[in-house]
C-alpha cells in the first residue's frame, strides 16, 4: 500500500523541480564540497575551516566535519560556532546515531561572548536543545525541541539558506516508523527545493531533496538533484552514493552502479590519502553495488564484492562504537542478497553455516540492510540503522541466517526447514520484537513455509501463506534501497502462482512487486514468464526484451539469458 500523496503537493513539487532544472544548467562551485555561505563572528582563518566543516556536515561526512570544526577552534579557542559545528557532527539524525556524551562535553565549552550575533546565539541555543538534559530528555523529545528551534531561525532569517537546510533535515529526523503520514517529508522536500532553487550548488539542498523523496511514488521529483549531487560535492563519498537512492527507486541500474562504484572508490582513495583505518571505507555503498550488479546479471562481479567484504572482516575490526556489528551486518545482507538473487540455493548453508554467531543483522531486525544506516527519511521496511541498535541476544542474531537456510533448504531438506521455522517462531515470540522488525520476521517465516508447501505440491497452502505475507508487506512503506525483506513477498507470490498453474494471477503479483521496486530482475523475468503462459506474446516480448537490455553486461551462460533470447527468436 503506497503512502497517499496530495495532488496539490504534486503540482507544487513539479513546478519547483521544473524551475530548478532550468536554473541549474550553469553554476560555478566554490569547493569540492559544494557552495555554502555562513557569516560568523570568527576570524578569517577560523571561518575558512568552519565553512569546510559546514559543507562536509551537509553531506554527512562527519569525520571531515569534525576535523574542520576542531581546526577552527584550535585557530580561535573562543570561536563558539566551531563548538556548535563539532556538537552537530556528533548527531547523525537519519541514521539514528548520536554520541550524546561527546556532544555534551563540547556544548559545555560554549559560552556567551560579546561578539556573538543574535543569529549565532540562536544556532547555539538550538544545539543546546538537541543535547539538553532534563526530565524528558529522550532523543525524540530533544529532536523535536531542536527542530522547533531551527524553525524559528528559518522564519527569522529568510535569507539564511543553511537555516532552511538544517530545518529541512530536522523534519526528516522526526519521522518515525509509527508515522503514517507524509507531512514531514513533504515539508522537508519543499524547503530543500527552495534552497536548491536559490543555490543549486548547496550540498544540503540536493542531499535532503533526495531523502525527502526516497520512495517510488515521489522519487521522480528528486531526479534533477540526484543527477547533480555527486558533482556538487565530489570529494564526499556519501554525496556520490546518495543519487543511487533515487536511481534504485526508479529502477535505473546503470546509473545506480556508477553512483556506488564512484562512492566506493572515493572512500577508498580517502582512506589511502589520509592513511586511515580500513574500516572508514564506505561498505554501505559496497552492499548497494553488489545488489545493483545482481539486478544486472553481473554475478561474478557481485561475488567479487562479497569476497572483498569477507576478506575485510578477517583482516580488520570495525572501530565505530555507534555501529556495533557493522561488518557482520553488511556481510550478512550481501550474502543473503547473493543467494536469493542468483537462486544458488546450495550456497545458503555455506554462506550461513549453522554455527554462525553474527551480530544482529539490519535485515534481520528490520533494519536497512545497508551498512551504516538506512539513510531513510521516512518509516520504511529498511528504516532501523545499525548504529541505533544494541547487540541483541544471540538467538535474535540468527534471523537472517535462519531465513536464508530455511529458504534454501525448502527445496528438499524438510528437517532443516522445520528447524528454521522453529527458530524464527521462537524469535517472533520475543515481546520486545515489534513494529516493522516483527512484520519482516513474520513475512520471512511465511515465505519459508510457503516455499516448502509449494515444493510438496500443496499449492493451496502455499498461496494462502503468501496472501498473508503480501498483506503484511503492503502495510509497510517501500524500502529505501535494497529490500530489507531480501525476497519481496509479491515477487515470491508470483513465482509460486506460476508453479501452481495460475499465470494470470502471477502477472498481477509481479506488477505489484515492480510498483514497489521497479525493474527488479526476478520480477521482470516472472512477468515475462507469466505473460508467455497466458498467451500475451506482446507482454512477454516486452518483458524479455527489457530484461535483456538490463542484462546487457550480464555473465554469459546464465540460463535466464538463454530463456529470454530463445523466446525472442521464436516470437520476433
């Protein structure tokens, strides 16, 4: 079920997007991190470091932002806005990560000073609200107080584009999994578009537009910003990755591959240039790149990335305390995607041996499946990031391994299937498991049971289970990136309907699957097969041709390639 979108919002966004697209054809950049203007009372040297930190902050390059802000206060110890920036860099609003202890230590250094302007004081008050201590100092309460403070600055200083950008981001940070409206995202997107129109090289504007419209219904509104963001801030690997959010939502696989290849290479170059730890590289983009390669039939390239992730895990440890289990999470999601997309079910037990003791995977717990957080700006089936999670009990760490082993063994090993189902049901009984995480777990259990029933020719049972699974998924927003479910339920339902001899119904399920995640390879293939089975030659030709175009870089010898080519030869 897609989130409702009001027609008046569509007209407003399309008009602004059109104006922006026409306005940004030529615009000089002031740095490799974009163009920002933020007047402070600091010295010229401190100001220069501050502006670099500010630009990095807008692209979520928190390491570089911290370094630059600290350099500004090293240059000028009484430069209060430098401490503001350092505290801001300890908060990662869309990843639900916050080092409150470190931030409060920095906020404690902020003192009133005669040279501070009223605008600077307003910013300092806002960051104090973000880390306030008191009776109700929950993160959500502090986020709300901070957003209210930023709204006042936004309204009080209409020419302050950074106030507008940070207010937009604060609205995105308020979105929770329980929020069923699109109000905050719509407001955030409109504000970010206004900033983008005034300064098309502002890194925060392009960045937050992408987050606001990161779903298949609204992604087209962010396409102009997505096409430009990497060029606005090419030094930041996250800026190179973010366009892929929109490209995935629109099924634009070549663009998504290029985006994540560029992001990975930029992070690797940064690590080498500064002689940093291996763990700073952008493994989030590595996971996304593997997923994109799988959608292009580039299985050998995907396997190389999986091998690289495994090698990294064996040779180094992840140091960021805000993201427990980061390496394990990323590897688990990459391995799960590889098994499901290639349908090499024999690898399930090998990649997820029963003795595995992975930390709770994001996909296993309703998270992003993405490495360093979902980057989502809405509640989604991939909304809970790694960094927000504590390492869960060992049985709950097995959700993804249990699912993949169960789905793989459902083709024949009844004992292993029952073992997986028993394990998933036991985890579902944990009362602390709720919301989207519980929904994803329930869908996985249903999928394993449905495949097992289908293999036993109990099609009625399999289809009944999948009706329940798709109903659960439709109650969730579409994913922001690779599917947290790993195997989308509509796609699997379509495949099981084909096995049950119901191609017309299968065609409807593949259509529903591609509304949520356009141009997934398995959904395209299923759609072609369903159309062929019901005699819709035109539909089958179109789907097979689209798959071949999508797989023009695919590994030769794949049976799906032969199937598509053979059909098109017989039905030119």
